[in-house]
């Protein structure tokens, strides 16, 4: 900054001196031309040219000085966290939060929005107060522990939960909130923003920022910055992400070691299909009163009154008074209106039952047990692709704790494929006995993926001869696969896990009548000890899995004998600006296969229970023929995915407001008796849907193309 000021002073002085000389000389030239009748004066034009050049240099110097000041201030902001602030990991703070909700417009569609059905009827203004603690697991993530609540929401429901994530910004991190919204105060995001600095006083400057692209992952606003240290004193910004438009005003903690706000006010607006809802959230951090950890989500208006750090506004008081008036009116119901009151009450209970069980997750918990069921009616759990058809899934979670070191979990997944009309169930039951060492025993029962056996089908067709021509469909190739596995897992050291157990498969033909006709068994069983070694010596680097499985004939009516090896390496490299590079490399082969009926790999199979954008879109083949998973005695595969929030569509003026993430896919496969197979694809995820477009190739020849679609509407709600 000192160099820029000196340069500006020097250029200005030279300009004034040279300009004075030229004025004096030019006057003399004009006087001489008047007496000697010169037609033109090249000296005058040179003077004008030189004056223009000096003016240009002057303004460039001033701009350079301004840019230099701006850059120095930005450098201080970007370096503040490393030079002056300490990390918040492990910190705990008491937080008071007040949330006022206003329903401006609503219609019947509000019943189907997650967590909003409690306000789909009744009052149009609500207030909720919460006092509790936040515990930072790292600099970007924290757990919110609600201890005391009070408010006017029906049945103490938590409404507009997604708006609560905009209450505690972390501006010095790469992202403002968890894994979303790129922070303008981080050096690695500078190419996404334009900055302007305006001096406010001797020690303060106003830093204004706006995005270079109209993208949902970027925000715009301004901040008051200490020019000496780069500390943010006050920030305000607004954005639009995941169906919510929001505006945040935060006063950062005055302590130089603090990275979170001292006071934050967030206003969020939700507009959807004619529904208009606004919420105003006011949060005060680092409150004085600390409650015992044993206090957990109790409802007490009296206790909230004693903990509230700032008084209620007149509008807040009016909302509480309206609730009290409604209760008083209910208590004074006469006998003549009892029937109408009971009818309305029954209607409210019916709607609450529908909302609690069909439209929202069903959950219940106490000190030792908890149960959670995903919504029964939820289009978000639907998945579609031309090759696999329409699928639906349902998740259930249950936990029972004997102690912090010993607990039982049960997390079944259910899925239904409408194309093949089959229900899939995977039900893992796990007993954890040593959480520090990942010590657990799990029992997994599943009806698994349908498995194809061309060897069995070939033998059947050979036995039938000409009669085989009358067989239609593919049921002859496919078998239903029910499995049961029991295994123990333990971490031997920081980078090695060992899993050992047994697995039993019961495969039944889908064309039993034909199998009996040619004298073939309708069911095939296998019993095999399994061993898995999981290696991660590189910390956050690649994870290597080595699997060994050997079937033993004769045990539990086992009719198959084989020996199989699989080696699988996966790595997810997280880069700045929410970019992720995912890679998966694996191979599998049979070293002993006396019965060539079924080929079933653990890391190379078709997933029939659907998953969302972050579940099975990475590391899976989307267009591969289902029969190819069980055709070869070996395979070698490579799957890579590159993910970025600002790739191509995100920079477009209109699409950028909705596209949250984009992905590029490249996968390759080598199996027996076919040419090398490859898939390429491009996909994007928005607040409404996730779409992927894929093309497959055999060698260099196009084989197939298609798309995959997953509904993402309210997925993060």
C-alpha cells in the first residue's frame, strides 16, 4: 500500500510539472503562429497526445493503488484464520434461538412438503424458542443439542428444519455451511467472486462481493473488515439454495480467536406451488447459563423465560397471547358445541396421523432405544432408468443401547422393482461390542439380487432339444437368491480391519416346471467361509479390500464348490471448492470352480435397491447388461467420477440458479468372451431432480445409450 501511494504521488508531481511546462511553451507557439501565419503546429498535437497519455497513466496509477489496497485487505482476510484465529474443533457453546414463522399463502400442496404439514392449516403465525448447546466436531460441522423448548407450534413439531442450517455461518472455511455454499472469504474461492473495497474509517473498510456467475452455490453481500488484522466484524449476504431464498446478518465474535458469530439473524422465504412461507430466526451465541447435559428437549415456558438473553418483541408476545386465547376458548366450550369440537379434533388427529406416518419420517426414542422409519409416501425414494425400470426404496433404523460401548442396531432396506415385479430386502442386524476398534458381529439376511446362470440354461436347452424353442422370456436364466451371512469385524490396528465369517446362499429357479421336466434341481445351495481384509495405511488415502471365499460341498446341503478372490481399491479425493474425484479399481477371479453354474462376485453386481445421487451413481455401471455380471470367471473394472458445483451448466445465466452439482463419468470393464466395455456419462443435480446421460461402447463402437433419473425435491429437508 505504501509503494502504491508513493507511485501515485510521484506520477502526479511529474504530471503537474510537465503540464505547466507545456502550457507555457504552447502559449509561445500560438503567439508565434499568429504572427508568422503557421498553418498548423505539430507541437500542439504532440502536447495533446502527451497530455492524454499522462492522464491515462494517472488514472491507471490510481486504479493500481486501489487494486493494491484491495488485494492487501483480501490477503489479510484469507490469512486471518491461519495467523490469528484458533480452530473451533471440540468447542461447546450455549445458544439461544428464536424462530418466528409466518404463513402468507398456502394450499393443499403444503401437506406434501416434508415437515410443513403441521402448519398446513390453523394459525398463520408461529413462534418457537430453543435453548441448548452446539458442539463442533470439526471446523465445519457441529451437533445441535436441544435442551429446552417453548413455542406455539402444534405438538411441538420442528418446522422448516432446513432453514436452521443457515443460522451458524463459518465464513473463514471453504464453505459457509457444512458442504454447501462457497465462502467469499476463502482464498481458493476467489475466482468465483468479484470484490470491491471502500474505506469506512481509519481502521475499517467495507468489503463488497458478488458472484461472477448466477449460481446457487454462490452468495452476494458485504462485510465490515478490520484493515489491520483482516477480522470480519459484521457480514451480511443473501442467496438461494435448495428451495429457500435467504438473507443472513451476523455480528462476528469480537474475540480474535473466534470463528463463529456472536449474534446472527437469518430470514428465509419458501415459495412453492402458490405457498409462501417466511421464517425469521434470531440466534445468540455464547450465552452465560450452562444447563446440565441430562436436560434433553424438555418443554418449559417458565425455564425459557429465565434463559432468554433478549426480550421478546411485541409481535412475539402477541403470538403467545393468541395461543393462550385459543386454549381459553377450548376450555370454555359449551355442551351445544361439543359435537362440533370433537369432529374438528378428530379431523386434526387424522391429519396428524397421515402427516406423521405417510409424509414425514416416523421416529421415537428414549434413553436406551430409538426407531426411525422413512416416509411411506415419498417420491424422493423413487429411481428410474430405461434398463432397470422404476424402483422404490424404504429405510428403517432401530437401535438399542445397553451402554455406550455395547449396543444393537437393525437397519433394513426394502426396495421394489416394478419392471421385474420383485421385492428386495436387505436386513442387517449388528451387535457392537467395541466401538473404538470397530468391533461388531453382524447377521445379514437378504433375498439379494437375481442371479443369472447361462450354464444351467444351456444344459436345460440341450436336454429339451427342439422343445426348447417354445420357451419364451428370460426366466430360464434367472434364479432368486436368498442369503444369510454371519461375520465378526475387528480393527487390528489403525490401518487394518479383519472380517471373518460364513455366508449361505439358497438359489431357486424361476422356471421350476422346466427344471423338473429335464430332471434338474430347482434349488442350488452353497456354504462358504469368507475372509475380508481392509487396509488403509495412507490415512485418508485409498482403501484396499481383499476378499476370499471358498464354498464347501456337503455342509447344509451345499451342492456347489468354488474358490474366489476379489481385490477392490477405492479412493475419494476431496478438493477445494466442493470438487470431488472418486476412483474405484477392482478385479475378481475364480481359482477353483468345479461347478460352473453360478458366478457371484461381492464387489461386481447390479444394485437393485435404488439409491440417490450420492449412493450408487458413483462406482456403478448404468447400462451394463444384467447377465454380464455373472458370465465370466474373472473381471477387471475401473470407475472414475469427477464432481464439481461449477462445471458447465452452472455458469449459464438461468440454469446456474438451479444446478447444484455436475458430474463426469468414465468406466471401463474387461470380462471373458467379449470385447472391452466402456461407459461415459454426464449428470447434474438440482433442487428438483438429478439426471444422468450415459453411453456405452464395445471397443470403439457405440453399443447403447440411456439416462437415469432420481427425484431430489426436498431431499435435504
